[in-house]
C-alpha cells in the first residue's frame, strides 16, 4: 500500500525560530512530491512541487528537499512567523497528478 | 476568477438525510477532484473527472455517494442516507495540464464541512 508518513505530528516553536518537518514515503512509481500548507478550516495551498530529479526547491522562507533514493523529503521553514501556524501536508503522486497520496500532516504552532 | 469555490461551507444534517455539495472549479480547468478529510488527517481521494467523464473512483466512495459533472464545469457530490461516519470536510480541487511538463497542479477549494448528528 502506498503510504506517506510525516513527523512530527505536531510542533510548537517560538516566532523567529527555524524548523524542519519530515516526510517519508513508499509510493511507487514516483512522479512528484508536493508540500501543501493548510490553514484551519481552509483548503490546502501548494508551497512546492518537486520531481525525482530535483533535490531542493525554495519558496520564500520555505525550502523543500527531496532524496528520491531514500524516499525522504523535508520542509524547512526559516525565521518563522505567526502566520506560519498551520498544518503542513506532504503529498506524493505516482503519475502526472491524479492519484495523490496525502500524509497526515504536521500541525505547526508558532508562538510569540 | 478567484479560485475554486464550494457551497455550502458548512452543513449540519441529521442521520439518514441526503445532502448535496457543489464545487465550481477554476475556469478552463478540465479536471476536477473530490477528497474527504477527517479531523487531524490528510485528505483522502474520492473521485475525479476529466471534463464530464468520471474517470476514477476510490473504494471509499460507497454506493451512498454519487458525484456528477454534467457539463464539464461545476460538480456535485451527493451523499444519501448520511451516517455519523460521513462527518468530515469535503474538499474539491481542479487542475489543468501544465505545458510541457504534463503535470496537473491541483488547486483546492475551501471545503464543505459536514456534521451528521
């Protein structure tokens, strides 16, 4: 069964600090990996998308890395802000974009 | 066009009643997806359409669930004889083929939160 596991499940950090979220997957074949941010009560919003040939991709203070050999990805958030408080979901696709497999998400809370 | 819209945003219904949700995708997006998300979990795929054709359905989509996209634009998701286990956020997403990459980037709506009492 294709799975996407994320850790930690939840995380609390102080404003201004950095953090790293982890994602391990067993989805095969692998086409691309995405990180989404989901605010409470809202739909997910895409942060980054990487294919197997891409090792890193940045979007402002968000930097995603991918190791397709070990099937691991991370999302690094630099200089966190209160508005970063949300769930961050790792999503893996075995093809061009239909059958997405979602991780359970990491719930991040940034405190002042 | 400001994005994917869903209606209603919240629905409370009694067990056994039927409910219908609507999703309006981004204009010109030929693919439309339905997902279900329970509290603290990631979304789970239910079904997707390419234009008006329903191309794939998850095993999660029981006989009580039906989705339509009659003219290839908006879509409806109906749940018949609702059960308490149907309580969840129902998310809709739409996409179109992105140039030469062949990739479909999915854009999500705000979701419809269903509570079955």
